[in-house]
């Protein structure tokens, strides 16, 4: 339950943030966006109240009030920037509370400062338009006022059903008492209202305003009084009441039609049903005018019909005071509707752990399948029908594998959108003008990749904003446009996803980097031999930070190190390139699928390796004449007239039982991002499709270096094969 | 020690898996032990350090294996059928330790345990044996998993 709440709220917050960001770029929100925000806030409010997170519910309530005002035509005008700031602050507040909940801590944040800001805004917004000026404190006035506006208990209506002949309808009065310890009686009552709304009945209830402060108390004392008008059997309603949690007793009495106790609205509801919804919604407007929308009821009208309500406000006017409470429930059904739309999309959320184990099992199935199909027991006997069955199995398993992989793929957009917020907040803080351009956010990658990519992206973008892009006046002086630009791009290239983050800022300072590296003793080779690129990439070394002072956002010198580690963890690599004065580009390269690769198997001594087929250019039986060493001892090989570095894996990996004579072994010509090179090994052993497993972390402690190894795989015969990380190996030659 | 003695018998008794390396009895906190499997030859890894035997495949999970003889400083030998691999869980990963044999599970009360004298004298360097159990005159050395496997665990075991 809590999980679902957190998940849903987070989704809503994300949507909210995106809407806000979209709105802010236009410096205002359009009608659709306002409705969207209203809906989201309302849903959060309902859900939070259900979960009894008072602070969150109250805050949402305030926000909702504010947006009700705006939606009803009050233009914040000059207050827009403050409004955006407040909304972003609110989103952050919610997110922090969700994080607490995820951490199994109570959401104990204090929303009072935020609420005060909102009240201030509401004052501004309603004041700006010079509308019949509601007093500031009226807005925070107790919701109990609703009752003075709508003295009699009020109606929620079954909108669809009006054609029922009225004469046959029977009236009932039900008084529901809740268990003493149930608490939040008004919410329990709200639950009943929601249930009844799903049914084909008309009803009214007392107290009319379940959001009112004293509603809970009143229900506790006098019971929750329901007036029901139904053409059908009362039993259904009785069972709803009986099944409600914490209900202690239900007194159900039939009322005669002319009984004075029956609320007028219940009787009057025989008017054209079409009027019902706009009436309720219009009531929101009417009520808003009456009490400036400051209380729960007045402010809440169902979002959907609001367009109609705008026009119909006047016609609905005479019903307004009576329907104000009903309007509350209509709005609540609006909240319900948005829950339902989410449900209707037919998405379910699944724990990633389950997906992980599913993927693991599929991996095992692939392995087991090859064990069965290549089983030695078959020998050389022909087995045609088996082959056919095996072929079918094979294609089914392939399909299964594809599906499982696709389940785990999610678009980059969620991740990229998070960066929008970061850039926005930071550029304000540092007084810079920055535009973030996002390209290719629809690119899909494995869920794990997204998780590990999040922190690196944050760090890199922070750096770009903080260290990269200059202040507007500096940029002007340099003849650059005042608004800096950061481009975040994702694209697919063959087996990899490449994410680039480029800015048009100052670029990296080569001298400063060198100086820093020298000071910290991070240089491993003579400066004169280092290329620009190598110098720039020093920033990824642990403990490196060129910024002298530490800021809130970056500069602790752990950032880029973490970036590299995180990316390496998912088998990726990060590089940086820069042009002084023109900007910096970070390139992150990550394998698209973390899990299944086509590979060529070979061995060096007793050790078995798999090299991804995509990296293999050719495999050759070498002639000793083509292999030579330069005076420094670097071994090279000539292939078709071109010379490539040659790595003897037995030396590189320190394997003693391997072939040493060039003529006895084999050479594979590999291509990596950086360069083409050759490796020397013992023997080629066929092509396999393997499931990549991560190397156990503890292995770091068992080996002096695991460079050049990207993972491992278990083959059908149970043997363990190490997967060659071609890019890692290329860096060593 | 006083504090420990105040507790009644039965409290704080912990179970240890007793295994032998070069006929010396060692114990390890049984709550760390996942399973015990037959000895099997491990596949080597690149640039393998000498106390490591390589990696093995336990039902699809890759598990690094440590040769306890080498790790604890005994003469290496070729293992036979009596040798076992004790699989333990370290920081949510499995690690195997090859031992000469597994004996039994001993219930050891705190009063039967004493700190290794080496732990006091050596200061910074953690000795592999952290505690010594005296069970009816028989000595069992309780290994410090943190020291042997060079890891930091939450809560000392």
C-alpha cells in the first residue's frame, strides 16, 4: 500500500515537475498545464490524506486552492516567477518526504514555510486582479465556512441517472457511527461517499464538508448522516456501509417522500442530468467568488468539466450555494478519475529484483538449452525430428529472451528530464543563463544502466554549469551569446549507447589540470608525451578537482572519479574532450545490453575467454615473419601491409601454461573505439551466445589486475569463460 | 570479562563451524556460512594472487575461491576428495574457502572464548585468529573473517 503510494506520488511529482519546467520556459502556464497541475496536486492530496500524511495533504490542499484560483481566471501576472519557484520548492519538499518514506522514516518535514509562501502568493494573485478583495486570512479560514455557505447538508449526485421515474424512488436516512478508535472519521466517511458514487443512487450527507476541521469530530459525535434516494434496493447500500472499515453501527430508516428532513437538493435532482456536472463545477466558481476559493469545497471543482464551467458559471449560479458541497464530492470523483486513468493504462510496476531473477533464469535456460541440444549422448546418430523440435525451442527461447530484455528497457527521458530541473536551479543560483537542449531522450536502455547513469550525469552537468559556462557578462565580453548552452544527447551506435554532454563554456584549462596533477603526483608519464586528450582525461582520476573553492553543487573532487567508477561498473567508459574557449564535451559509452552477447571463444593455457564478435575483425594463423618487436620491446604484427600492436594475452594476464611460439598459436585482429590491435592466444574454439555476468566484486582482491576483463559467462558445459573487454585492453597497448 | 560472566548460561552462545587446515582446528561464525560443497577445481583468473584458487560456478553464480592453506600460511598441497569448499557470504557476495576438511558445528559460550593475545600486541595489523575457544581443553581458533578476507563487515563476527 505504502509502496504503491510512494511510487504513484513520485510519478505524479515527475509529471508535475515536467509540466512546470515546460511552463517556465514560456514564463507562464497555459490552461491545459494549469488543469494538469491541479489534477496532479489533487490526486496527491487525496492519496496523502488516505495515507494519513497530514502535512503532505495540507500542503497539497494549499496548492490546490492556489491553482483553483488561477484556473478560475485570475492571472498571477507578475507573480509567475515566484509561483514557479514556490512550486519547485514544493516538488522538492514532496520528493524529500518520499525519500524519507522510502527510507522507512516518517515524513516529518515541516511544510509551514511553504504554506506561508503559497498564502502570500494567493494574496498576490487575487489582489492583482482587484477582485472583490477577499481578506488574506479568509483564505486560510477554517473550512467550516463551507457549511455557512451551504447550510443544509449537500449532495453528491449520480450524474448518469436522471431518467428514473421519480415517483418510484424511495428515501432513506442512514446514520453511520465509526469505531471510537478509528480516527479520521471524515476520511472514513469519504470512503463511503466514494463507494456510493460508484453506485446508481443519489445521496446527500451531513456534515457536508468532510474536509472541514471539525468534520471528524462531528461525525464521531453525531454520526455520519446519509440521505439516500434510490430506485433500487437499499440492501446494496446497506452492504456498502456494513463493509466499510471501522463502522461500528448503521441505523437505516426509510423516510417518506414528504419528510421535511430530506435535503432539498436530493429532491431537486430530477432536473436534466446534463446540467448536473457543469452545475457542480460551476459551483466551484461561484463558491470561489463567494469565499475566494479559500476552502476545500469551493476550490475543488472537477477538473474535466471546468472548461464548460467557465462559461456556465452564471447559469449554474442559482444552484451554486446548494451544490457547493456536492461540488466537493464531484471534485473528489475527479481525483478518483485520475487514479483510474493511471490504472487504465494497464501498467503494472514490478520490482526490479523480479526482473533481474527473470533475466537470470532466461540466461540459465539459454545455457541449459545448449546443454540439451549439444548433448554428447546423441553421438553421431541422425535425429531429424529432435533437430526440428530443438530448432523450434531455440526460436521460442530467443523470443523469450528478447521480450525479457525489452521489459527492462526504459527510455532515457526520465533521466534527462531530471537534468532540466538541475540546470534550472543551478543556473539561477550561479546567476548564469543556460539553455539545456535534449536530443534523443527516447533512446531506450536497460534499467540498470539508467540507475548507474544518473549520478554521473548529475556530476558532469553540475561541472558544466559551475565550471564550464561563464557568467553572462563574461560571455558578452567574449562575444558569445549570453545564454550558454548545454546539449545532452543520447544515441545508439551498433552495440553501444553513447551519451554526450557538451557545453559551449570556457573549456578545460590544460595548464591548470597539469599543474594540479603534478601537485598531487597523479602523472604517470612524462608531460611531453601526453596528448591533449590524455591531459583532459586526468580529471577522472581520484582526488582531482580544479576548482579551488568548494561549492554546494560541485568541486569536492570526488565527482569525476565517481563518474568513471559508476560508468565502469556497467561496462561503459567515459572520456572528455575540450577546446579552450569553445567548450567541453563528455562522452559516455555504455553497452546497450548488459547481458547477452555473441562471442568467439578461445583459450590461453587452461583459461577460456570470450571476445564479443562485434569487436573481431579477423582471426589469423600468424606467420612468425609478420611479428616483430621494436627496440622498446613493443610487439607488433603486420596484417595486409598494415602494422598493429600485438598483445600476448599469456603475458598480459600472467598465464604460465600457454603457447609461446607465434607459429603454434593464433592471432585475432580486434577493433576498439580507440584503435585496432591484435591479440595472441592459443586456440580458437567456436562461436557462442553467452549471458554476461558481472565479475564478483571480491575478485578485485584476488588479482593484481583485472584490466581487460569485462565480465564472465558460463557455457553449456558449466565451464567459466572470461569476457574480454576490448576497449579496456586497447588502452593498454 | 566480568560483564560476560554475569550473563546466565545459554545466553550469547554462538555456533561455529569447525574446519581443519593442516590438522589445525579453526572455527568460523556459522551465520556467515551459506553452504559447504565438495572440492572442485577452480578456473584461474588473470593475474591471480597466490592465495586465490580462481573462480567456480555454483548453480550459475560465479564464486571466487580462496585457498586457506596458502592464505593462512601453510604449505600448499593438492587437494583430495576430503577437502571441501565452505561458501560464505561477505557483503552480499559469495566467497569460497578451500579447507582440508569440515568437522562439526560447535556451540561456544562467551566464557569459553578469549581474545587472541596477538590481537593485543600487534596493534594495527589484525591477526587472522581473533579469538581462541577452549572446549574441554581442546583449542579451536576462531578466524576473523574481516582479517582473512580483507573486508569490513557490519558488526564484528
